């Protein structure tokens, strides 16, 4: 069915303008270089292919995170959220993780999800840090509200950043949110936020040329750590 | 006293094994060891099971009885041996003593641990129950914390450097990547974990000055060995026997604070010395060693305490590549605890399995120490308060 | 009189100081001990900053060390510092007895050590 643009004009929320996230490159523990950059709506179908297998991984809450992320990306693609941004990590063009988030108000960010495709390289930690960097440094927000759906997330975000507990209900199910303030961000930045800018042209070109999705079994194996069976 | 031979070994890949129960893992490794020996219908007399945390982590006790039933080895004697992270070597020692004394002929030792079923917080707390319940545990001290204090002192007093620790981490992860049984397959680089300014996130402090890549992972896994008197080995199996030439065990104070010199791993020193004396061999006779590198610093410190290097020389040896595969004394060619993983009850058994493969010359050439005849293992319990060493020899 | 709930044990035969308790002296195997309390300030012998804490702790990190009191008792304790930059082995620490963890909301008391100067 063709999209009825007249109806869409009614259904689509007004979009808030957002500053772009400048790409950066991070050297990982294995020496590989991960490009972190912002993607657009046009990239969503590719992202969904990568997220889809996680819907069926009943481990470490991957299914919960995956299903919610899937729906958020889909809603973004079809203009059903006021605003959203998505940053991805790529090694040699291969998508290894993504984070999404949105501006709740001009001053408050609402952190949504973090999904790392490869485990053991702290890709999730790097991408979460990039998300906070975007909220605070490029979007200029005063605070970011955060909840964790998994123990790994809780340990990484709430404990490592020393987030403040609040009673503010988070968009993700109304759980009391934790808050990253500008002060906390800048206090934590030296030990949690890294990356070099600008990204060398040749590296950025590889990343922008294609978002390569590894095949499903590889993703499952890498995410779920199914080695040994 | 009879000489004791290892006639069968088995291991399952270490890692995160959500699908398997603790007993499943112990049973799989045991069957591999039994099959490895092609034992036929010769009955196993006794089973020793090494496990530290079944009671806490799985809420399961009577683990040896459960395993011997699962394996249908009834009515073999069955006992659980718990000696913290040195449970594996302790269980093997019990098996060796049973055979040497003549009480048993064919003994199966299986070691296993299932640690990934709980969160990291719980696993850390579980291991910390090794510490003194009154004077250590309440403070939140962890085993990485103990190792952190030890490392700082070793740096201050014995010339240990962060670069030497990095060299051990890279070496062991390189070797682990070649070991199909290893939990960690990933290679790391000095740039990524040390030189690059990004390493502050890649390799964060765990217990200052130790960092993430100085520590072993938390793993599930199991390993098993089958032993009999050397004189029976040739008739029971066609496998190349490996002789338990000597073992040693020593203890030290429960708390680190009561040691006159906390950088002296007295129990390691004494256990290794006993093992060499019983084997009538010396450190320079060893072709390959598996040392308990729960933290990179321990590989270096143990390499000094067992007599491979003088005190303060272990760092230099690690940096010079003397402990690499192909070096003067290859250490942790398996990847060690650092890369193979450290399912605590399994570790001491896995070390003996690895050395058995080395002495049988069964490994692929990229990690087979050429013509290896003598191997050493060190299994380190608590923070060095209960340590076992084995000297193993290829039977002539 | 110290308010530190730490009892050291001095061997009546050889004088070795023990903490925690042993049934026999570590040095001479003597069985008679004099109970002693920690005296004075303490000297820092070893320390670390731990980031991956066990269940039961909400802090981002703990700084833990081993210190020796003037009368020879050695004990572990939590160090009241924000960073290791404030510490070095051999420095003096002031002991206090304060909650070191909470179990089901109830405080568990133990030794805390404050850097001096």
C-alpha cells in the first residue's frame, strides 16, 4: 500500500532538529580500529537485519533489548518518534554494535539501548560512552536519563559512571531513571570516553561505503558466546 | 609405593556453557578420559571429584556421588575434594596417593566448575569466600584485590614492570587462540591494551595496578584424568603413559597480612621443591610448564618461585620471550588460566591434561613443545595459602 | 582504650603478634597468648583500589590496604581516600571503627584508615 502523505502529515510528530555527531575512530584491545559514526533512517533496514537474531537469544536479556531496539529503529524509520539518533561501531565496515537514544526535551536526553555484536572488546562500553558524548557535548544537553535492562548494563552504566538515582520514570517502562549530569560526564570522561577525530578519509570511506552485516550464525555465536557446543 | 601413570585424559571446551549442568560437564570430561584410555571393561576403583562451589553456586552437594552414578561406575568409591582454586590438583594428589599406596588400582579424577550461571558480582563474592571471614572478607576484599596488593609490592621490591605483565597477557592470549579448549580466543595487541591512549577504556583497572587483561575470565568447564599403577599401564592401554614423577603441596597463612614477606610465595616454593625432590629432577629439566596465572603477575612470580628464574628475573624473562612457545622454558602454552579460563575446580586437572598431551606429543605442531619429556604444573589455592605442584614425565 | 574491635594475640613464649587468632603460635607453637588491642596510628604496608566489587557493595570502587599498628598488630582495612595518589607504602594512617559494609540494611563495622598529613 502506498504511503498516504496527507495522512502521514497528521501521524508524524513534528521533528526536533539535532546537531550531527562527528565520527571518531577508536583503537580496540585487539588493535583493530572501530569507526563510530551516526547513521540515518536509510540505514535502518540493514540495522534491523543485525538486530533480528537477538530477538531469539534468551540470555543476558538480549531478547528484551533486541526487541525494544528493533521497534525503536522501525518507529524511527517510519517517522513515529519525535526524534532519535543511532550511532554505530564498524570494524572494516562490519557492524559490531549500535546505540540509540533521543532528546526528551532540549535539556534532557533519554538513553534508549546499547547492543554490542562482538563481546570481549568493550565495544558496548565505547558505544555507550559515544552516546553520552553526543548528548552532552554535541547536543549540548544538561542531563541524560538512563535505565539498565541487564545486570551487565547496570554494572557498566550505573556503577562505572556513578550515576545519580532519581524517581523520574524512564520512557522504557517507567522504571526510576538514573541520571548522568554534565558534571558526572566530564568527571568520568578521561577514563571512559576516548576516540580520535577526524577519522582518516580512507577509514571513513570504508565505513560509509557499506554497513556490512555479519551472517546470522556468526552474530549469534559472537553475541551469545556459544563456543564449546 | 607404586609409580603412578596417567593413562587417559579428557577436557571439554571452557567458556560459558549455559546448556550444561555441573554434573553434565564433569560427566562429559570423564567419559572423554575413559575413552581416551580405551579402558575396556576394567573397573574404576575410585573417583575423586574436584569442585569448589557446587554448594554455593548450584545449591548442590554430594557431587561425587552424583557423578559416579551418572557415569554408572558404581560401586566405585567416590569423594569430593574442595581446596579452593587448587581443588583440581588436590583431587589428583588424592588419586595418586590411593594408587601409590596400593588401595586403588584405577582412579578417575574429574574437576569442574560452573561459574557463569551467576552474575559477576556473585561470582566475585563466591571466590572471595576464600578470604578470612573475620579479618578480610567484610572489607570487600576480592582475589583480584589481593593480587593487586601483591603486584604493587612486587613492583616496588622486585623490579616487576607493567610491560612485563602486558607481555604475559599477550603471550597467553596468543596461545589461547590456538587452543580449541580455551575460553578466550581473541588476540590482543600491546597498542590496544597499553600504548594507545584508548587503552584506558579497553583495559581498565580491576585492582590497581592490575587491569582487565591481567585477569583470567570467569568460566565454566571440566577436565578429567584416569590413572593407574605404571606397572599396569601397558596392559590396560596402548596410550603412551605419563608418569606422575613427583608432587608437592604446601600451605601458608590464611591472611596475606601475617606473612613475614608477602612477596614470598612460600607455598609455591615449597610445593615445587617437594615435587622436584620426589621426581629426582630439577627446574632445568622441565621442558614445558603450566603455571597458575589467574593474574599475569602470578605467572611471573611463580616462574621465579619454582626455580626457573631468580627473584626479580621473571619480568626480564617474560619480556625477553624466554617463556614463549619456542623459548627457553615455554609457560602456559595452553593459554593458561588467562585464556583457557579458570573454572576453579577444573583448573588443576586441566593443567595436568595439557601437560599429558604435551608429553605424549599429541598436540598440533603450532603448540607442541618439541620432544617434551618433563612437565611441571602449579595450582595455586587461596592467595597462595594452599599450593600444589606436579612434575610429570613421559614414560620411557 | 581503643574502640577498635580488633584483638591481637601476643605469644607469651616468643612474643610474635598474631591477628586473627591462632590456637598455636605461628613461630614457636606456643599455646599461651596475651590479648592485646591495637595501639596508636598505623603504617601502610600494602594497598590497592578495587573496581569490580563483590555482591553487597554499591560503590564504584574501594581502596583497601594492610596496615601495621605501633604495637605490631597487622590488619586489613578500608582506606578513606578518593584516589591512590594520596597513598604510599610506609605512610601513617589514623584508624577509626566505622561501617565497612551493609548487610540487609544493617551496618557491619570494621577498620577504616584515614591518611594523615
